[in-house]
């Protein structure tokens, strides 16, 4: 069975809020966690059957990750 990179169905880039500094209940989410302060942007890429989240230091890094995912779509893993 051949494994291929999935197609990108959509994506979302947001600036992280770090709300977990004031509310410990929000430390369980990449977008609101108080940790990794230098990673200021959050990215979610939606694929066919799942979504992947990751944080990046710069918005440009997020955009490059999306372009890489789109470029790899359909190619072998």
C-alpha cells in the first residue's frame, strides 16, 4: 500500500493570545497556552480526515508551512 501526503482542505493562522497566564484552565490549548512565548503564531491545517495544529515564531513561517503542505499533497510519503 502506498502512502501519500493528504490534500489540504483549508487552513487558519492566528496570533496566539497567551490567556493561560491569567487562567490556568486555558493552558491545555496551543492557541491560549502561556508556554513557548517566542512562538507567536498558531496554525491549523485541515486535511481530508484530520486537522494538524502547530505554533511558529513568525507569520511567514506559518505561510511557508501551508505552501509546503500544498506542494507535497499527492506525493509519496
